[in-house]
């Protein structure tokens, strides 16, 4: 018997339900690999267990990396939710994804890689915060509102932490997505309470703050402990916590996938995006008494009002959200093994962007700094080499191209990504000479290009161009543009060539 959603509703972890499952007789007969894509929101590139400087336990992600290939230089083409996911869906660079910011929807006329996989014979599934219609509340109470338009065979799409709460509180008050419909189905109903709690944590006001210039308004907001600063456990049970609900939906989608067809499943978690809303059990794993995770460093060059002990709690909460998602990765790996799918499945772990966590006095994403644009990327599957850390200049849109390659689904209309398959299957490091990222928002139209040694940023901050030595200055502290005019000129030409 395969694990069902009902079995997993009994507990937050799902591990006890898996223990009672019987193994299916032999692997499914597929000629192309399945794809399991773990895609959290705002997981910073260096917050992985393989990094000794950050004590975040990610044993399942570590095992995935040891079984396959990790890409520590990976970046996204635009470090904010809507544009980044539009780039992923279309395989296009930011300038061609047709979603400039979070207020715009992905155009339904564009072919997504989801649709291309479906048309090539895949059963394409997705759940969680897909964020391809940031401009409206089009999820539907069953989460299937945009299923066919985007190319899914089965879908449970929900709002993010801010979007779902704002939608619930909008007229007419009530659930607009399946997560809040689920919360209101509980006894007692939790939708209004949880939407109000997220509102209290400062989501609306935070979206009105200019984070590019830390100052009194930002300091005042943070010192009142909202969004990042509020670290006390939230009053929601583990089984109703959104990321646990999303993971159970993913198991349900797998449970009803048809036999005899290759499948694709993407899980779009809402964590570790702020607010730092962890449950009481998640907090106890980080702050004892049974278990204490400590040793987190202070933010790099942080000038603001939050005291060191509060930064530790913020980082513990951020790590707790990541560890919770990692735990579900282990559940899904065990599920694939019991289904007989494990040997035939390509597993990918990445994120739509990173998180500054106070570095340089900045928070969130939308910024050209590496903690904002850099993401974890690990891929493992049949025929791939093991335990490699490729230094290639990988981009999230390369994941799109990789799916298309392994699925033998051709290429998309505006496919700018390049398949990572050669790097996954052989020891080559030749991929692309540089990677790029860009965004047009309240900070102005900025862009960056970087190669293995240097990073050039244009249009951000008070200086028109900033050049950083990625080897000597990985924290991006010193602008050496005036001292290296030849490098500035060389990298500038790459903007034109892209």
C-alpha cells in the first residue's frame, strides 16, 4: 500500500506512516527518468550542512549532494519570487521572462517547461507556492485554478505567507486558496487566526520599506521585532504548519499518479521565507532542553539595532525552517524507494533566491549581493557521478534546460538555460563562462555579471559600477572598479553579448 494523505495527516513528520507501508514489487517500467524537484522559497546558498561555518543540519540534502553533484556557484536570474519563477518556468533570462516584478503575472501565452514535459508524455504535478500569478488571487480553493494554463496534469497551488494571509483578509473575508480552506476546515477553524497572526508580524508594512538604504525607519521596524525579529514560536500545530501541509499534498499527488508514465513533481515550500514562524516543536529542537543548535555567526558588517542574542534566535529559526524541509526530503526519498521509483528519478534541490539575514545591514532578497542571488543547487539521479562539487557558473534556468534534456522534450521557444547533463555525467567543468542576474524594482534597474574571479554590478547603490574580487573578497566589501578598469570593461561587454 502506498502512503496516502490521510496517513500523513496523523503526524507532522510522516515517518511513522512510512514505516507501515509495503514495498511495491519492482520498479515502474519507464524509459525516461522521473523528476522530483524540491524548491523552497528564500533558501540562501551557504545555509547547507556541507558548510562548516553554518550549523544548520541538512542530512538529507547532504546525502543528495554526496550521491550526485552540487553547484556552490549557482545563482538565479532574478532574486525575487515572481521573476525568478518566471525565468525557471520559461527557461529564459530575466530580460525575456516577461515578469518584471512581483506585481505581474506570468503570461499564459508563454509555454512553460511544465507544459512541454506534459506534451512529451509526462504526468506533471506541482504543489505549494508556484507564484506565477503574483498579480491576483487565482489559486482556486482546490489549487487548480491555473493547472491547464501552466501545463500541469495535477496541481495544488497555494499562496505564500504574505499572499495567502492578505487574500484571506480581503473582501469578502475568507479563504481564497486551498491552504486557508484547509485551515478553516479544522476544528476549531484556524484561517482567520493565522491570517491575523501573519498580519501582526509586519508583512504589509515591511513591503513598504526601502531595504536598499538602511536607516531609522528600517531600524524602528526591526527593533519592534516584526517579521525577522519576532522569534517566539507561533500558535499553530505542527500538522497545520504550511510546509508540512505542502509536503503531504506532494505525497498525495504521487499517490494518485498513473502507472506507466514518467512523472514530474515540484514542491514549492513557503519556507524559509520570513516571517520566522516556527512551531513550538521546531523551536525546542534549536533551543533545548533536549537539543540545542548553536554556533551561528553574527551578520557580516551589521550596523543596526538588533542585539547579538536576537540575531542568534533569528538564525536558529531560519535554520529550523530549512531543517524541516530537509526532513521532508528524507521522507520523499524513502517514499520513492518504497514505490520502486528511486533508481529512475532525478532529484533536484534548489531555491528561487536567497536571504541577506542582516549582512551589510540588509534583509530579504531583491539585491545583487551573493546571499540574495545565490542558491543551493544539488542534483542526483541515474547515470550521474557522485560526490562532486562543480565550480561551474550554473544558473537556475539551467535546471529547466536539464529537465528538457533528460525528458527528450526538445527546447522551449526562448530557452536561454544550458543543460547541466554533461557536468552531471562526466568530470567536465566546461559549462558557461559567466552567469548573470538582474531586476527592475524600487532599487532601480540593476544587473550583475560574474565569472570565476570577478563580479560586476551596475545600477545598484550610490556608485554606478561596483567590481568585486570573488576570490579575495567573497563578502563583497571592497569596490575595486577604479583599480581594475580593464576588468570592468571586459565584463561590461558580457551584458551586450547575453
